C-alpha cells in the first residue's frame, strides 16, 4: 500500500521513489492506494490548479486499486489514535486513517513519512521506507 509521500515523490521524479516503484513493478504485486491518500493528493492538486500535476496523478492512479476506509480500518485507526494520544505522540488524522487501513488489511505501507515509524513501533505496522 502506497502512502501520500511516495505518490508525491513519484510525481516529482524522486530517485528513491522511482527505484522503489521499479522494484514494486518487477515484483508484480498489486499496488494499493488508501482512500484517505487519494483524498489528500486530489485536494492538493485541485488547490494548486496544476493541470500537469493532475495529468501525472491521473496516470499514476490508474495503476492502483483504491482501498476504502471501512469499519475495520476505522476501528483500528481509533485504537492507534487513542494510544498515540496517551503517549503524547499526536499524528494527523489522515496518517492515522492510512495506518488503520494498512493494519486492518495486513498491507505493507510504503512511505518516507517518519510518523509511520512511531505507529510501527507501537502497533507492528509493516512499514518500508525508500
């Protein structure tokens, strides 16, 4: 499952993200995009009114299956948020939702966002950086 940072880095031709994308393509594993990531990326593209970014993202998004934020993901995200709040480690709602989807679905999350490391440490999120 791919995080926002990975998609944005791909859109900006980041070498690390491109290398990881090539590795994922060669493995022929399905690539998933969590619905909250779709929301955040599209809202950013719409806000910027960048037609070139919209075209780039549309081409990328066609490669991914969208994973919804369903009841199981919501329950897992709530558990994550509550525990992190107890520890004083506040994370964004979108990141918490993405982690909830990944944990509920048993996905490995591909991201460069360090916020997921804290979630991984507490909840065992399968997390790969690039």
